């Protein structure tokens, strides 16, 4: 069974008394229909969203991924915090209803664990004739799965997805040491300076 058939199955499970189901955050066919031939980054050995590697599946986030170590992976990137299943489910449904968040994950299907994730957020603008802008955030690969080209796969997939969704541009923020990595995908440094005002961690 391929991952797109899997995501269409109704396979809920109970977790600590709360039902967390396999409803995807967005339509999995958006990933299936990507024109991978237009990808500009080389992979050796070849991998793609439909064939991310032996024992792996790339797909949209679903609510059940909370119990598959999704937060454990996020915590390798930043402070993920502690959330209850109720909080996660409520936030998942809120994000799903907006239709502008595309969180993808890579699952190790033999272990039933999430090993990588990245997020594409689509912003709706008044400028550029009411265009859409994509923004990539929270790209992280578990330390147990690094060296399998999953970071490249995540960024390539979301970059192509943003183009498919007709974003006029896509941006991301990264550390100086990662600039050369993102240049491989066609990203170029901006003249703008990233600034922030943090209210709490």
C-alpha cells in the first residue's frame, strides 16, 4: 500500500482516553501531484516525496503523529514545550481549517515514529495583485536519521509545493552557517535584516 492510500484509510486509535485520528492536515494528493522533474537539487541515491527511502513515508502531518514522536523531533530544533493531547488536537484543527499551513513529516514506518518535519505557511497579500507568499519554517531531521538526504527532500518538496500553490515567492530564515545549503534550492540572501520582538519563550 502506498502512503496516499494509507492516508485515506480511516484508522483512528485511542490515546490516554482521547481519540487521535489519521485525518491529514491537508490533501495528500498535493504531494503526489508535484512535478518532481522540475526539482533543481540532485539526490544520490535518488529519492522523492513518493519514494523517500527504504522504510520511510513522506506525508502530511496528522493528529495521531503526536503519539509518534512529533514533538520529540521538534524539540531537536527549538523549545517545543509541553502540550496535552487536547491542546494539540485543538491547535491541529484550527490550523487545518485555515487551509494555509502545510506541515509535512517523514515517518519511519517500521518503528511508527516521526523522524523529520518541515512547515510551509502561505500568506495572503494585498500587494502584487493580491498574491500569495510562501514561508518555510521548522525544518528538522531527527539525529537518528541524518545523512539520508531528508533535509534536502523536505525543502525541495515544500519549495515545489509553494510554486504549485502559486506563491509569487517563498522565503525562509536560517543561520549564517546554513546559507550555502539553501542556495542549492535557488534561495538567495536578502538585503533585508531579520528582526524580532520576543514576548516569551
